């Protein structure tokens, strides 16, 4: 099971990387170097930084709010598809 990090840990780690970005050629390089110092996986930290950049408008991509909305809509679609399948099966049974 993936390790759960508190929002404070995420915010502190992202801020630390963003403050140190000018010393590195890329976000990837910064995360590879700084993640072990914070006991966080490098890819996890890179994804956090990328999402923070998306939320700030520094990168193109969906913001956290948009991702939450997309996930909610996908869950609703799945629920509606399951309901339609139940109704379809009921119609077949009663006809």
C-alpha cells in the first residue's frame, strides 16, 4: 500500500524543491537529489511539484480542481452505466 503523506509534508517538500530549482537543470534532477533528503520517493516528489506548477499556471495541464471534477464525473458515468445495465437486464427479464 502506498505511503500516505500529510498535506503539510507535501507543501513543505514542494516549496523546498521550488526554492532550489535554480541550482538544477530540471525539476527531475532536483527531485532526484532532494527527495532522499526528505525521505520521499523521487517520482512522488516530481509529481507533486508538477501538480503545483499546473495549479500555479506555470505549466499546461489540469489543475487539482479540474482533476477532482473529472474524477467525480467519471464516477458518475460509471454509476449511470451500471444503472443502465440493471435496467436493461430487468427489461429483458420482464419482456
